[in-house]
């Protein structure tokens, strides 16, 4: 849902549709910590720490990716292209 509504953000045509789609993205993002907790409980205790560390590493990598995309595209291509690039899983 986050990816779908993230791409839909780039296609919105007005304030209210943008607000609705971003609210739906927010609901998806708000539910993400629950899935990480369930995953952590299901992992074997011997590899739990390293696996969760990899998740945190890729979360940081994604944050850097969005900042680089903003630097490269925001002024030349606009916010819609940035939003579409940010929605790539």
C-alpha cells in the first residue's frame, strides 16, 4: 500500500487528492513497526540481532537514497518525479 499510494502521490492533481493519498501513505507507514516486531519474534534468537541490524542498515541506506534523489531531481524535474523515485521499493 505504501508503494502504490506513494506512486499515486505523483499523479495527484489537487490539494485534496494529495492530502488523501498522503494520509493513506501515513497509515501504511504507521503500521510498519508492528510488522518488524512480529518478524523479530519469529526469527531464531541466534540470528535475530544480525538480521535486525541489516534491516536498520537498509533503512539508513533508503534515507540517504531519498536525499540524493532530492538533490539530483527536485530543482530540475519537480516534486512529482522525486515522489515517484521515493516510492520505489
